[in-house]
């Protein structure tokens, strides 16, 4: 018996809708990363992008547990001397919740070309409305 290997042209992609209201950030991002990679499908192949498109709504209502909102810091650098900027997760959740969710999910994907391709299938929105109604997304409820 031969082992099935998915081919990039054979993959059937679906659009999935996830509501992030009151879900802890880590649990949300691990579940979304699993959907983006396609590990929930029986035809999952590690070296082929078999995942689905995922729309995350209400990113501004995601929950940060413990003291992460005040203590955990995200940093970025402009490339110039003294160009390091730091922001706490609480401030990032207030100002740019989409960036917070995207960063958490992309950190759980492979750090190579395949992971970048899978990360491009993530569509996150701060509010309840999104612009992908034409794709008829199927609503997924995460068990947290």
C-alpha cells in the first residue's frame, strides 16, 4: 500500500471564520495555526500547503491571561541606531489588535517559505465585520 502525498494542485481550500471573543491569545493562535497548516485534514502532507483560509474576527476582544498585558513586551527595530521601540501587549491590544493576533499565529507556523505562504492565508479583523462575505466562510467554534 502506498502512502498518499498531496500535490499542490489537488488541495481543496475552504474559508473558515473564527470569532476571537474571550478566547486566550495562545489557544486561539495554536488552533488557527493548525487550520492554516491543514493538520485537521486527512490529506495533510508536511511539505505541501494543504491548509484553509482563516478569517479571525473580533481580534480586539481576545483575552490576555495573567499579567501579560502589563509585563510582556514586544520590540521592533527601525534599523537605525537607537531605533528600538518597545510596546507592552496591553498597549498593542488597544492600538493594533490585528498585529497582535497575526504575530502570535505566524510565530506558530514554520519559519520558512512554506510558513510564509500559510501565513498569507490568515485574514484578521479587529471588529465583527469583514470583507470576505463573498467567499461564504464556514463558522468554526473553538473549544477552549
